[in-house]
C-alpha cells in the first residue's frame, strides 16, 4: 500500500485528480477502518497480520477490539494485502 499512497500523492500533485481519486477509492474502506479505534492500534494490528511487525503493544495502547479484528482482516484479504 505505500506505493499506492505514493501514487495517490504524485497524481494529486501533478493534477491527475481522477486517477488519484480512483486509487484512493480502492483503499477507502481500509483507510476508514484504520481509525475505528485510537491510532495506532488498528494500524499496528493490521501490520502484525501482514507480517510487518511483532504482536506486542505497549501501554497505554490496548489490543484491537475483537469486534473490529474480523472486519479489518476481511478487508486486508479482499485487497490482497495478506
């Protein structure tokens, strides 16, 4: 997803707003889900599931609520990120 976010920024800066919007819309659901709880809890959980970081989290942060885990997991799978 970092390459896609970079492409969104480059397209926006070069005035290609339609292409930037299409790319952004593709990830829109995931971007919203990454803020269902205090940042960076959902982001760290998603990165852990993608194998990009360890499971550990330090206080005052808590583990992502179970109610959101399956929702985010489904979106990560649909996007081919895991």
